[in-house]
């Protein structure tokens, strides 16, 4: 800090007041980032889960159908 901004003779109470102002300023920022972070994670998880369920049904339904048909064909022969 430049010398004209430094205050060597401030009391403990004034230092705590400045610190409390800093903390009070950061609380809304942390809450906002927390809410948006939670919403981003939640919607990413939900959309990814739905996407995986659809892909799973498409891929594995044909896979199991083909596998079962091969097993039945072997049993018939």
C-alpha cells in the first residue's frame, strides 16, 4: 500500500470494524455464487441423468434383444 493509505495508529476496534465491513461485503457474493453453483450442478445432473437413461434404453434394449435371439436360436438348433 502507498504510505498515504496506511494507518499506523488505528485501534483494535477500528480494525475489527473494517474487517466486519469486508466480511459483510463478501457474504452476498458467496451466497449468490453458492446458489448459482447449486443450480448449475443440479440441472447438469438432472439433464445428464435423463440423457443417460434414454441412451441406455436405446443401446441396451437392442443389445439384449439381439443376445436373447441368439440364445434362442442356439437352443432351437
